[in-house]
């Protein structure tokens, strides 16, 4: 809040100077004109993918500065089934990726994944913006969705974001920071949110105007997530 006060004071000083130079000056500060007074934005937030793609899923993350969206990218390369993780991931997130991969491989037949894909292709999972450390289990279902998409060749819907921890059996466990994550999705233009069913109670913390513009899909198992995200 102190920093907000400083920015407002900065705008007022610049408007005051304009008035001194020209007493007929009238200033209207809007989202479109604030950059004229404060300069280029200091922070950049994630935006929703413009189109559905194979191997790309959108997750929701909590950071020290609030919520943000998180893209998970997966590519397959000829090899022996090895998993490579990049993007400055912490130990917990790496373990989530391993659990997600085990789940996807265990559901290979249901997902119609070619056995050759699982045996003769290496998997590279990358989370962009590698300078920013990322950790925690809440990206589990997003990672599993990106893996299932890349290995099955099915696109992931670009209008949906998700958050939730995954177990080896595909259960979706509750996570924290729901309010911040939903606000980040709303800011990014995403209208559909998948979240653990046990976090449904946390939706009451989200401001009404935002909540009414969003469609929430509570889930308890990864199979439900894939039905909502993969385009057949």
C-alpha cells in the first residue's frame, strides 16, 4: 500500500506541474493514460495461450507477489524414455513431474498412447521463465495434462487453467493460494478453472464480480481433468 501511495503521489505531482504550465489543463487518469505519467510497466503478467496446442498446458501458481499463470511445455525426442526437466524447478515440483509421468504411463492404453512412444522417446518438460524459481506440488495436474497431450497427440484446450496436486493413482489433492491463482487467471483472460474438489470451499474468498465471470470445475481424479482439457 505504501508503494501505491508513492505512485499516486507521483501522478499528482506531474499533473500539478502541467497545471502550473497551463492553467486550463484537465487530467483524467485511466488505465490507458497511466503509462504517460508512470512510464512503462515494471511488471509483466502471464497471458492465456492464443490457441490450443499439443504438449502445452496452463497452470496456476502462487508467488511472493501474488498469483500468476504458468505454462508447462512438453516435447518428445527419439530416445529411451528418459525424462528431462528444465526451468529452475525445485525438488517438490520435480517429484510431481515424476508422479505425473508414472500416472500417464499407467493410463497409456486408455489414453491411446502408442507403446513405442513410451519406450522409444525421451520426454523434455520445460517451464518457461527459467530465471524464476518454481516449486510446490500444485502444478501436478498441469504437468500430467501436458504429458498426456504430448504422448497421445491430443491438443489441450487453451481456455482452461488448472491447479492441483496429483498422486501416483491419479487422485487430485487440495492446494493453497486459490484466491490469488483465480485472480491471476481472470487477469489473463481465462474463464475456466479446474481445481481440487476439496478446494471448492475456498471459492467463497474470491470477489463476487470475479467469481461470477468464471466457470469452476471441481475434480477429485486426474481422469476428470483429462476429459475437460484434452481435445479428442
